[in-house]
C-alpha cells in the first residue's frame, strides 16, 4: 500500500549536515540527510491533486531559517520505542504555521489528534528510555547550535521502504539576499 507525505530537507553547512547524517545513521538507522515531516500519511487524494494542494497552500511562503539547540526524548507507542528529536528554538513558530497551512482543506485528515505536532529532526530511535535519555543528555551537554533553512517542500510517495519524489515545491526567497 502506498501513501503520500510532505517533507522538507533542510540546507545546512556541510560540517553540520555530515555530523547529523552520521548521528542518524549510528542511532536512528536512517541513512541520508535528516528532514522535517510536515504532512504525515492519511490523505485520500490522487498524487496530482495532493501536489496541487501543497503548491497552492505554500504559495508565497518564504524560506524558513531555524536553529537547532536542544534534544528531547519522545515516546512512540505505535512502534514501541523512544525517539530522540532535535527541535528548533528559532524558526519553531514558522514551521508550526507552515504545518497548519498545509493541513487546511483536504489534508486535514492527515492530522493526528492523539499526537501534537512537534517540528523535529529524528536523530535516534531506542527501545529503552534510559538509552534515549542518555543520548539526549549527551547532545544537550554539547551546547548544540546548528543553523539551517527550509528552501523547498517535497511531496513523496512511500511504498513500504521505497520513497519516491512526486513533486518539489520551492519556498520564496525573502528580502534582497533571501
């Protein structure tokens, strides 16, 4: 069975991107760069209509700059594990507003009423709370400060473990140097 979702893969300085990729690969077992999932599966739309909605909903929205400065542990009862998320402090509200805007109309069905949306990059998944907590504490002790920017959204079709890009939707440049 396939599903559609929307992600944003941030632009980072190369040393920060490489560090995040190594961290995710070592602890989350997710290869590749980290991303913000903005719309989770659940819409009953054809891929073309889904992509049109995302394009219309994000029209005129500016790129989002953010800073990651803290790690939190979040339980996931669905898969019986504990995730370690890096969450933005700067840019948090802008990502929340983007999330809300994307879920207007036909994608409202993708909202999860049982779990509040928390903008994040998953860097680890652990079966035991203590292991997740140790990693989050270790990251927080490092005084992390990673700047990033969301330049575009990507509509993806997921079929089991295979993910395919359906559409890329750029966000507008801001100001003179945007």
